[in-house]
C-alpha cells in the first residue's frame, strides 16, 4: 500500500484530512443556530419511530427535507452518542467530497493533479469550517460534487452511461437533502453548448436512448422520500400534514428562491464570500486566471466545464435577495478541480511561496496579538465574557487557546520560511483546525450549547420535578435532562406563557418553568423567580408556581422573530 511515492502521498493526505476534519468529534454538543434544530428532529425520529415527518418538539418541521436528520438518527442508533452522531454525517460527506476531487482529478489529468485539488479543497476555510459543523450544506455539497463527478466522467471520457446515471441519481439525493441539489444538473448546459460548437472530447449524446437513464435515476432518487411522504400526508386526517406538504414542496423551495424572507444581502455578496472564506484558495487566482484563459483558448473542456458551472452557480445563488455564505459552498470543489493541474507549477513560484508565508505569518500574528490584548488588556473585557458567554474563569482558557493558535501559526510559518512557504501555510492551518477541534470547541461548549444551562437547571429543580419551556430554543429541549413540556415553538410568547401557567397550576409543587428573560410577563414576581444562567447570550429564569399571579393575563411584546 505504501510501496510507491504516489500511494504514500495519497495516504498522507488521507491521514491529514481525517485529522483536520475529525479532530474534536465527540467533544462538543450541537451549537446554534442550526445544529440543535436538526439534532432535535433526529432525536424525535429515534424516540417516536416517525422518520417520515420531522418534528420540532410537538410541531411538524417543514423547513428542510429530512435527509440529514435521517443520517444523524441512524448514526445514533449505532453509536448511542449524540455528540458523535450529529457531526458524523458532515465528516463523512467532507471525506467523500475530497475523494471525488482526487479521483476525478487523476482521471482527467494525473494523480498529482487530483491530489493537489484535494489539498486545496481541504484547507479552504469555508470547507474545513463547514465540515466541522452539523449543517445540511456539507452533505448537499457532497451530493452535488458526486453528481458532477458522474456527469464529468460521462461527458469528458467518451461516454460512461453508468456514471451518467450516477450523476443524476446523486443530484436527486441532493434535492431531497436540500432543494438546491438539482443545480448539479446545470453542468449539462455548458456541455451541450460546447458539444454543439464542436469542442473535442465533449459528448452529451442526447439522441442515444440511454440518455434517459439519467432523468429516470433522478426521479428514482427523489421518489425515495417524496412518494411515501406525499401518500402519507394526503392520507393523514390531521390538516397540519397537508400544510406541511405545501410548505416543504413549494414555500421552502420556489417560494424561498423567488421571494426570500431572511438573510437579505446585495447582489455582489458571494464575490466577497469567495475572496474571504475561500482563502487560501483564492490566493492562487492571481496565477490561475491567465492559465485558465490560455486553456480555454485551447478548447480544453476539462477546465471549461467546471469553470462554466461555477459561473452558473454564482449567478443562480446571486439572483435571490436572501443569501448566506454557505450557499456557495458546493461551487468550491469544482474551482479546486480546475486549479488542481495548475497548482504544482504555482507552488514552485517564488512569489507564491512568499504569499503563502505572508498569509500564515499575518494570520498567526493577528491571532496572537488579539489573544495577548485580551489577556493583558482591560479587565472589563473578562467581565463581559462572563456576562455574555457565562465563562467561570473570565474566558482565560479560551484566550490562552487563541494565543496558542497564533503562536503555532507563526512558528510553522517561520520554521519553513519563504523557501517552503506553502508547506508552512499548510502546517499552520492544520494545527489551527486541530487546536480548534480538541481545545477551543470543548472550552466553548458549555456556553455555546445549552449544556451548562440545562445541567444547572436540572440540579436546581431536582430529579422529581417537571420542567416546562417558554420562549424556548431547540437547544433547551435537546439538552434537557428529562422530558420537558412545550407550548408551541412559533407561537406568540404570551400564548406560550398562558398555556404554561395552566400547565403549572395542575401540579404547582412539582412543576417549574424555564423562561427566556424577554418573555417574562408582568404576571411574574421576579423576587420569587430565580436567575438560571446565560446561554448563547440569552438570559434564562426559573419560575416556580408561587412566583406567578394566576389571575393575571400575560402581556408580552410579541413573538420571538429571530430565525435561529
């Protein structure tokens, strides 16, 4: 296995990728905004046995298809540990995406080209960061990349109908992961244009009957979830299931695209994203852009198709007013693929080495200076950390970690110096991600998750007490040490509080309410309530029955409109 240079290089990359992306697995809980939501849905699947219709508490959750939640629930049934189960889908998806890059690069060019493409993708900030989070985007990025893998193998290698079907099937799986999964199929458009213009080695072969294997594979993949879900929803006596069907199929897809209601950003938003969170990949653009232009003039479709698809994706996601940085993540692998054969030459250039050295050194210096400023600076900063984040040590441990990160990056940069500037940059970034996973994330976990708060609450009320949640977030219900009563999630806070009061009066000696501070109504005597703690910059109170005037009608400013 390690007898050749190529095999040693590959396995070195595999070990580094597993270390960088997997460091910290099992050491933290789900963090807001999205992670607790998906983990809570998965937990409900395991406990209720209903895997077809996702639930958030007692309410149907129709914002996203259930693919990620299925994986989380499935991994929990195997490992029986949510700290492992909720992050494992992103880790495996990221590793799968890297493999697609390597294998496609070696098939289209050389092993070295594939390996360099994979290295570039691994250390792109956005890819590494998102791969260490339990959001849907790493999984949908994998399916889109797998779809591109299959399509390009068919379109550029003389026609491989099995790969053609694989590409469409993966696009279908991406669609039932997140509606945008079908954008992978946009690869067919530039391929058709280039084929009609007579570019060599590009063959769509639309007149071949086997062409329809692709669309059939797409329909088959989508039907795995869509058909049983639609049948069950239409046959359910509860009208909420019809509403779920309308929301998941129309409002959350075409409706969200045509009329975004959140995350408003300007048209050029993703240009800024690519120039920042795609670092250090974008550092190579200075040398790559003229090289790409030269190869396009030579009519080399191996570059033309990934780059054209990148442009189409950029346009597609830029049209809606609602934008988030991770939306553009699926485009990053194809950019790295087109960079792969160029990077061996780029990294040997003196100025490329200097840029890589400067990048690592400046980044490390900024982290070190920031950490030292926090450590030796205004003591009020530490008090703010205690207030905002709930750190018992004033944040000294996390500040020390920040200093260690900066020192490591500087040491790696200056150890390799300009002569090996690229290697120094990779060592610096690798250490950064490992320190983040095994040190920073566990230190941040009690305050970034609801673990610390809910542990305190459980200890205070005792094992025999019952707990009700008002103005709650998903992490509160997920981290509770007992089944907790909820009174709606999207409901107005005053409505929630009214229902909670009735619930509490049924057993006042055993039942407590955990209430987010802005939701405390005028009906609560705060002198009898107890401050429970801070979680995710929110303040929470424990309210016993004798702290509430049961004859009072709750009046609160309105529902929580923050879309976490």
